[in-house]
C-alpha cells in the first residue's frame, strides 16, 4: 500500500475536479477532430466551449472568497458538464463517434461530475 503525501491545495490546478476536467477537455478536443468539417461552427464549437467552460468555472470558483460564490461557479461547471453530455449523445446518435469513444468520454464526464459535487458538498459541510 502506497501512502500519499499530503499536499495543501494552493491552486485550482491542485483540485482533482480540475485535473479530471482538464483530461475531459483534452478528450473532447481529440474527439472533435473526428467530426465533419461542416460541424466546425456547430457541434464542434459548442462541445469545445462547453468543455472548456467546466474547467474555467472550477478555476474561477476556486479564486472566489465567499463560499456562496464558489458554489455558484461549481454549479455553473456542472451545467456546462451536462451540456457536454448532451452534445456527446448527439455526436453518437448522428454517427460521428463510435460507441466505444462515446462510453470512454461519458465515463470521464461522470468522474468529473462526482468530483465537482464533492467540492460543493465539502463547502456546504464546512458552512454549517
């Protein structure tokens, strides 16, 4: 069993939610290379922007001083995550991506969702 060293969270990049969200962004950008070129200003742009919005809102929430503001940004990140999930379904249903890639990226969205929800719960717990 390996003992993990405790490192204080000093930056948004230290948050697991951001790290996993960043991996999701990278997967989305790779996936969108498979989309048809006529989707460049449609689905491609939409899903990329929504994915980047997830990590951007985690970063911005981290920098906020009040817990209420932090939570609001984390909820916005969850909203963007839901957009990504919807756009993934559209991409699969239109036949732009195969089922294996859909499942891989969908799994990553679930990981990110759980971590963001964990951040929110942690903040709410410390408020009481």
